[in-house]
């Protein structure tokens, strides 16, 4: 097996990313009469895009506060030692904070959309590595193929 | 009803007989060009159709130059493809096919482990410490937490940009073009226009990139794709002379 076959995928792994490649992308043919573009049925949660920044900011804020940072001039003596002792466990604690923030974001999502956030559930099932990243994405309305005219 | 997937040179049409996948394409030819078409499903298009469409175009682009059409491009019959897609723009399409002939597109996604980055960035940063203290002060609420989170997000984005530039420098240097397609908190996605004969060099560069990013960012490396991101920005000198006698 060559390095290339191990290294490179022929197409994106998620459907959202496949759609990002093929929707509204490619050669533009002018003056369609009988040739047309048809839409694709997609279940998207556009509200995810709207709240993405808020979600991120809150996750980061929670993560920093779980680090138990003290102003530099105070981080000496016993508090400094405690901080050092906690440092080794900071990553695990951060992930806990991010999980909590994710649940809060889900509450916000439910209040906006009236439905839950399935992707968050998937993240929780990925062995704990996914809490700090969000790979699955909704597809912005601007990326969708236009309806038949 | 036909789905029109992509365009190729008529003399490359035999490649359609060799590609596998869920789409069973055939060629509709006119003016030295061929359109790869298939029967459109009776139902509406789904995600599976999107995957099959891209798989077909990737299979074609691996062997021959191809111009992709947007997913969902439909025509009622072969005549409509010849008369509305191929014939009216034959010169331009032929030029574009010649221009893309030597190239493929590669895409690189970097998804950073923000857990690790936040901890690394926040510690020892006086401004973050100040904002963190303010967000924990009595009476502090959402605005203070948002201010802290926004400041951290900016630093995370800066750090990701620095590391991305460092890791992708080799790949960028061997590509003819690059285009940033996304740079948000979820993924940094860049497309690269690479000559076909440099594909192995690109693979080797990404292998080294993967090693550098191990434990810090997930890497998704995709291709060769049709040159979706560079159809309007192909390198100078690749455009052949127009077929028109007035085209000197």
C-alpha cells in the first residue's frame, strides 16, 4: 500500500462537507431554458450557525475559569502550588467544563428551535475527544441549490 | 429527466465506461465536448445523490480533465444538453478544459483540539487572567463571561492561524494556487491547485504535516478533486488560444 492511499481520501468524510463541495459549485451555464437546477432535501439547523459564536465564547470562558487562573501577582506561595498540582488535571477538567457548556448551548438551541441538538449527542459518544471541537456543521442557506425555477 | 454531472473532452468520453460507483453515466456529445449524464431519480435528490455525483466527478478527474456542474443540474433530454449546455459555450468550455488539464484540487481540513489550545494560551496571559477574575467577581454575569470567551477565541484563532501557516508552508510552496475556504472555530479548510505530476510530493508534504499536527489538530486530506475552487483563477499561460479565427 502506498503512502498516498493511506494519506488521502477521495472525498470528504461527512455529508455536510460533500454538500459544501457540490452545491452551487462548478461551471456556470448561462441562458438555461430547459436545463435547470433542482434543489436537494436537506435537514439543516440554521440556528446552529447563529449561535455558534456565542456557544464558542461561553465554552472558552468556562474552560478558562475551570483552569482556576489567578492574576499573576497572586499566583505565588500556596495558591501557586495548588495551581501547579491542578495543572496536570487541567485538560480533563476543561473537558468537563466544555461538556457542561455544551449542555447549556443545547438549552439555548432548544429555546430557539424547539428541538434538541443531535450532533452534541454524537460528540459525547466519540470517546471524549470531541468536546472541544465541532466537526459536523449545518449548511448555510446560501450554499443550498436553488429550487427549480 | 437527466442529471448532468460534468463536462469533458469528447475524445475522453470512453472513461465513462470505466468508472464505477452508484451513478451509471453515459456521454452526450457535441462540438468536441461530452457531458456526463445519468437518469435523474423520480424522487427528489438526497444526500446519497450528492455523494454519488461527487464520486463520479472525482473518478473522472483522476484520469481526465473535467469541469464539474452544480449538483442538481437537470435537462429533459439529450438535445437540451447539446443545445443549451455544450454548443452555446463550446469555445469557452474547451478553453477551460485545456486550462484545467494539468491540475487537480486538493483540500486540507485542520480541526484543532481547542481544549489544549485554550489551556496553553490562557495560562500566563495577563489580560485573560484579568478578564477571568472579572467574570468570577460578585455580580458578574453573561456579559463578563462573553468578554472573556471572546478574548480567548481571538487568541485561539490567532494561534491556529500561525500553526496552520507553519504546517502548510511546504504544501503551499508546491501548489500553483491556494484558497482559504473556511477559517472558523470548527475547521480551517484550504484548497490547493496542484499539478498532477506533483501529487506524490503533496502527499509526502501532508504526511509530514500530519506528524507535526499530531495531538494538536485532526487532519483531513481530500483529493484529487476537479478544480472547483480555481475555475476562475487558473495560472497564466495555461489558457490556449481561442478557437475563433478572431482570437489572436
